[in-house]
């Protein structure tokens, strides 16, 4: 699995910024590699991103077998914290980074959709840092809060689908109403998406449990 994901990343890196003269080929092969042209840019191609779930599966398998999770997360926390801090500082200084949209062409602005191997290494390091940090934080939280986190985590896929359906719907509504983007509007939108996602997820779980008893 690890070897296959590395090979996929190498292939994806080699074919970065690839463009066919045919829009249909761009759209078809854009599911596998980064393609652009004819006003289309591929988003999250499989070969670029396969390494992330593959690494997650390998990490999860080893985590299950680990007898001392405290020690494991301590070993992970320090080096990943350093990498994450360096990445943050460099990003702030250069005004570049994973979500940079400063200047450049459309493919350059959307480069975070097509990570190379160095990008993936940094991305995984940041993820491991956040996971390790949250592990120690949750140990200090009350059982009610941790139960809520566990319950929510079990429904992460449907939460992801619902929130993006809401975000996409609000985007189209905003294009129609031409609402000016301000900080209060952004905060209210964020709260609405968060609350609506949790309510709709809870409703989905209840319906699912009734149907599939």
C-alpha cells in the first residue's frame, strides 16, 4: 500500500500541469492526474491524494497494535510541531502556502489541489501534529465532551457531504443576491453551516437507524 501510494505520487508529480487539446480528455484524465485547459482545472486527482488515506490506514493499523499510545504521540508531537511551525512561519513571511491565492495563473492559485511529494510530507506532518495535540487535549476534557467528539467522528463522512452541500448552495444564493462579503456575514455563515450540519446529521442518523434496524 505504501509503495503503491508513493508510485502514484511520483506519477502525479511527473504529469503536473498537464493539458490535452481535448476538453473531454482533460476532464476524464483529470480524475487521475492534474490537468487544466479549456477553462477546466482538475480538483483532487486520485494519484495525487491516494497517499493520504493510504498513510492514514497504515498509521491506524499500527496505532491499534500500539500498547503505549501516550509515548507514541509524544514521539510524534515534537518533530511534527517543529515542521508545522517552520511551515507556518515561512508561509506568513512569503505569503505563500497551501491555500495561497496571491497572484499567478488559475492553475497556480489552485496548486493546493494537486500536492507534490514534498507538499504531502508537510501536509502529513501537520496532520500528525494536530492529531497528537488533540489526543493530549481530549484527555483533559470531560466525558460529555469526549463522547460528543467520538459520536461526531463516527459520522464524519455524512458531515462532510452535508456541509459541502450547504456551502455550495449558499455560494449560488450569494451569487444571485450579490451579498457583500464582510466579517460579520462570514461569522454568521460559518455558524449557520456548523449548526445546520449538526442538526441535519442528527436527523440523518435517526432516519438511518429507523430504516436499518
